[in-house]
C-alpha cells in the first residue's frame, strides 16, 4: 500500500515538475518574450560597443601622448589671437546682398503645382 502511494506521489510530482518546465519554456517562446530578449541583447551589444570605443579612444590618447613625448612635442605652441570679434563686427567694405522683392518664384516647396 505504501509502495503504491509512494509511486503515485512520485509520478504526480514528476508530472507537475514537467508541466511547469514546459509552460515556462512556452512563455519564453512567445513573440513578446522573443522581442524583449532581442531588445535586451541589442542594448547589451550597444553597451559593449560603447565600452570598446571608449577603450580605443583611451588607447589612442595614451599612444599619442607617448609619441608626443618621444618626439619632444610636449610644449604647447602659442596660438594665434582670436579673430571672432572682428568677424562678428563685420567688414565695412562688405557689400550687403539685396534680395529681389516681388519675385514670381515661390519659396514654398510643399506646393503641388
């Protein structure tokens, strides 16, 4: 009697375990779950690519510093004076562009005719 009860209980437990395992696997294979997994993998790949690019940038800066030191280019050259103020002020000899008023050309590019 106990033997039958034992095997009945073991079979029921194995059935519950197998059903649970199959249901979990089926949920992983739904389109929504697959899309979420693909999105997570893409984000992970993006992070890895960003980390790689940052490592490459650091390596380039380090190698450039090594080359500058080896070639004696560490001294900062004197930069020329800024000319931005002169460019903003404008040139007195610069001619103003005159736009033709009352043209027949339409500047509305969304017209169908």
